[in-house]
């Protein structure tokens, strides 16, 4: 293949105006959905951190103190020493998912920027 053929094969296909608008709307919708999920999970991680702060104080004073935890809609009684490691694991897992979603958002945003640049889409004030 010649260099011109390689360059043409990498370029995205030309789309109709309607297809461009649909793709633009889809990118916007995807980015908003990812951002909403990131916000929701960050809120959840903050709630976990707040609960862990309180439970760590209780863990230092009385590790066998009873506490209640909601698991799958069922309230169960546990001790603080049993709940703290599980909550820590959950919080760390949520933070990992947030990091993954943030990378996915950045990737999608770059893809969207390339799409807008290729089709010369500029925001209207």
C-alpha cells in the first residue's frame, strides 16, 4: 500500500449531516452519562469515608461494639471490627471504579474532540 492509501484508510468515513448530528448527540449523551455515574460513585465513596471515620473511632475504643449494616436491603447486626474491613474494601473498590470511569471519560472526550475536529464542528454561542 502506498502512504496515501494508508492515510485514507485511517480517516473516518464521510457521514451525512443527519448522521453527524446523531453521532454528536450520542457522544454528548455518553459523556453526560459517564459524568453522572462518576458523580454518583464519588458521593458514595465520600459516604463510606464518613462512616469509616466514625467507625474507626469506635474501633479504637470498643472493637466489639455492635453496629448495623445494610446489605442488599437487609439490616444486619455486626461488630465494628467485622464491618470496618468490609467498608474499607468497598470504598477502595468504588474509588477504583471511579478512576476507571474517569479514564473512560477522558478517552471518550478525546474521541469526541477528534470527531468535532474532523467534521469542523464548533460551538455556537
